[in-house]
């Protein structure tokens, strides 16, 4: 049965269709005969408790230019959509928070929202890993410079990063000599006013920061290893890293599946798990990516698996 599928995301006009996961989802939705609606966060509103949107219905074509056409642009009630995919990139700011609250109103009226709005609020993508301490590298979350200094003294080589960043933004490596730890701590914690994350450096990053996708409690058997550029410690593609699609190893599969088992009960259908070596560094649930790169290398329809899960929930 044709469904009405909404996408809340960043400006569609600036995406790279060859790499954009949200666009891959739109293509799959259209292949299944569903109507595709596109919205920015600022298009969402509430009128006397009714969640609304100024939505643009579009048709999409798998090309790099002129890849979408507007069918119509109109005001709708969000609960008139069968499912909404929340695909707005971080940071998780006040606007993102308000959007989850608006989407929750639609969810309460029967619309399937991926991922669940309350889960998006509850689980910061870096702090989420703390629920699985057996699978993470030695990690400190703190705003206290004494704790941070002691953590670096204990582990020597560490990675420092903000809790609300993405794409490798503001990630620093401090080596054994501790050079610049003080100033980096000041910047990341705003002089002790906000928390940041500090992790033991893992030399296995040379083999890639692996993005492993989880769909409805199952692990996709292929992943994307993001390899750091020369003289870099960050594998993020946005930071100049290169992607290498590869099979998920047995060890990675065991760890990823242990985490995947928990996701459906939390209302989380689509997850991007980040692993370096045998350690989990992030659990991304806002706008996981890397689908197109994996699908281009292996005979798998990841978005197909996602829409199987969405259609199952709509039918319930």
C-alpha cells in the first residue's frame, strides 16, 4: 500500500546525492510507490496542540544534478504522514529539541517516527556508549580540569572531543607530553562550564574508524572503514578521511549485535555504530550515514531493510 513518508533534514539543495543517505532513503521510498515529503526544521509548527508542517512533496531521480522535482508544496498535519524520518544533522541544539517535541505529538497520533523522538532526546551519540562500558575504550566525561589532567597522566595518549560535534569537528589528540592539554581543556569545557569526552587513543585507527549500521536490531554485514588522511588522527570523511567498504568481522559482529539487541525496545530502528579496533566510540542515532558507499560496493539494499521495518510498524 502506498504510504506518505516525510523527511526532516537539512537543505536538500546542497546534498551530494552520491553520498547522501537521506537521498538513498528517498529513492527507496519512491521505488516502493510511496509519496515523499521534504521538510526543514523551521517548516514544523504547532497550532493548538496540532503538529503541522509546510511540506514539499517531491519526486527524485538518481542523478547528481536536477535530482528532485517539486510536485506540490502545502500545509499538512504531521499525523497525515504514515512515517517521518528525522534526518537533521547535529548539533543537537534547542531547535533540534523543539523538533523532537513536535514530532512526538505526531507520534502520539499514530505516525511512525524514525528514530523515536524521545530516544533522540535521551541518548547523546557519545554518552550513549556509556551504557555499554564493556565495549568502549577507557573514557572520561568531565568538565573538571583536574580529572582531565589525571586521565591524561594515566593514559598518556588521549583523544579529546566535544559531546555535540559531528564529522570530526574539534577533535584533538594529546600525546604523552601533554602539550596543549590545558588550552584544549579550556576550549572544550568552556573553562569548566560544560562537559567534554576524553578517550584513550587507539592506534588501531590506522585500520579505520568503522561505521557499522544496525537496522531494527540486526547488524548489516558490511561496513565502511574510514581511514585517516596523512598526518591526521581522525577518520571522518568530513575531515578528509577516505572510505573503504569491507565485511564486518566476526568480532565486530558479536559486539555490534549485543548493542543492536537493545535498540528496537528503545524505539531506535536505524543506528550508525562507530568502532575502532574492538571498541565502540559512538552510537549515532540522529542521522547515520555511509549507506550509499556500502551499497555501491556490495549487493545489498540497506534502505530496503529499513523500509521493511518502517512498513511493518505502520501496518501494526
